[in-house]
C-alpha cells in the first residue's frame, strides 16, 4: 500500500507555486514617510485613433523596509499583497542613486 502511494506521488507534478509578481522600474518622487516611498512609473501608450505614443505616468506607494532610497533614485519594485490602503508594492533594489549635492541653493 505504501509503495503504491509513493509511486502515485512520483508520477504527479508538484503543485504550482504562486506566479512571479509583476516587477517594474520607476523614479522615487518622495521618501518623506517612514518605510514608504512614492515611485513614479512612466509607460508608453499608443493613441487609439492617431497612433502617436504618449507618456502615461502612475504614482505607486511602495514599502521600503530599511528607508534606503531617497528622492530621485531609480528603483525596481514588485507587486505584493496589499500592505495598507494604498501600498501594494515592495522595493526590490535601488538601480541607480540620484546625485546628491552638498547644498543646491548656494550661489
């Protein structure tokens, strides 16, 4: 009996795991909240009639556990379960850090 069940389980494929989440790249607009950043994502959309490509922007609230990104950084984010009313994205990595000057107001 035991051998039969082992043979049955060997022939079956393992159950599918949750699919890979959607990952996109964007620019950090704000990092003033604790463990949360706002990322602006640009996508090109073709106009239905004229065929011209237009830029559409979306702002996404992203969970940043270590507060590692600052405004102007280019980051990669992935979709996750809803963490709050607005947050359903998580920071994966900082692709490129923004240049940070000492003081931009000094002439």
